[in-house]
């Protein structure tokens, strides 16, 4: 996907959001938060399983290095995601 397409997609999203009523905006924000929490729990589960399998050993010395390479994300994000993964690995009901 090229940057121009991404830019147009964001413009369309922004146009939709600007046109929402206050109630619609609040509902959409709540739905977005729920989706973000669901995605975070799923990501944590994926990371926990990958860590338990030692998947990083195929190409990297650490899970953090593997995540950095695979997801192109920073150390703060990796640390947060791994902490959540460890929590969910120990206490699955939290997910």
C-alpha cells in the first residue's frame, strides 16, 4: 500500500469523525478502546506463545530482538507488550 493511499484512507476517516454527533463520537471512541484492548490481549497471547516456544532462537538471541526486527517497534513498546504477555501467561483470566 502506498503512502498516498494511506493518506486518502486517513482523510476519509477524519471526514467521517468530524461529521459525527457528540454521542456518536463517544460511542465510537468506546468501541475503539474495546478493539484496542482486544488487540493488545491477542498480541500478548501471541508474544507469550512465541516466547514459550523460543521462536526468537531461529534468527535472534532474544525475544526483544526478534520483536524489534519483526514488528519494527521500539523498546518501550516491546517492554510493555512482553510484560503484558508474562502477566497473561501467568494469569490467563486477565485477558
